[in-house]
C-alpha cells in the first residue's frame, strides 16, 4: 500500500512541477505584454540627474525617457565615472566595441572632439547618454518593440538572446531585467503589477515540487530496494 501511495505522490508532484512552470510562464508573459505596452509610450523624467539630456536623446531616438533613466539607474546609479569589471564605462555602462559601433553610425563625437573619441569620452554624461540611448533604441527596433528582449540584450548581448530564443536563463540577466522594470515603474509613478509577483510565487511552487519529487523518488527507490530484498519483488505484499 505504501509503495503505491509513494508512486501516486510522485506523479502528483511531477504534475505540479510542470503545471507551476506553465502558470509561471503565463503570468510572466502577461506581465511582459503589459510592460511593453506601457513602457513603449513616451514618458519624460524631471526629478533625476541629467533629466534634460535623457529627455532630449530619448525623444530623438524614439524611446521613453523613463526607460532610459531606469537603465542608467540599474547600470551606474547615475554615477558618470562608473566602470565595471568587464570594462563598461559611464552612466550607461558602454563597452568600447559598442561605443565604436554606435558612434560610427551616429557620429556623436563629431564636432566635439578631434579624431576618435578618447577614454574621457566615456565619462562625458552627454556623449554617454547619447550613445547608450541610440544603442538601446537600435535593440528595441531589432526586437520589434519588445522592450524586455531589448533589456536582456543590453545586459547579456544580442547573441545570447538570439541563442536562447528569449531572455537568457542567466541569474544576472534575469535580475537585471526585473530591476530595470521596477525602476521604470518607479519613474513612471506606477505600481509594479501583480503578474510578476504571481510568476515568482509559481516559480517557488515549482521549486518546492521539484524538491518534493526528488525526496519522494529517493524514498520510493529505498522502498523498492527493501521490497526486492525481502520479497524478491517490487510488489507490496
């Protein structure tokens, strides 16, 4: 009897694991659709550092200024001379390769610095915001207005997003996207919708089901071994 109860419990926990994963995905997709619809609309900022520059270049590139401000806060906390361990620099934490690519397209340094931009350009707030905003806007266009994918690509690179077919399962990227979304809601004066929290709850249920299934499977194996030793059969007698 115990053997069959264990098998039934294992089947139920396995079903809960897959059902919770599906429910988390549904909640996450709903939150993502709502976010893309809301964050895609123009919102200027006024009570943040460099608000004038953010509004100027966000409007020029056709993205929400509140979105750009949220990225800056997540990337550098509005510190113009911030430098990461990976070599990204300035307010929007731009790496040299990205800087050269975007600057070659929009000529942000033209008329301001002779020749190629030097190291100091990365720490120029106006240049950094202009380059970073242009890069983010290009990612938004590349992913056809999907701001979540654009944010993931800004953090992990477009190659990672394309390989994974969505937001990469890297903890750093997952946390980054969630953090920028939360900052955008703050700058937009809106509450974070319940959909994201529901997704987290379902993910917690999924993890609990996985641990429960693992424990039940281990107990089932132990029970089966005892039955085999005692009765030379896995059947309970």
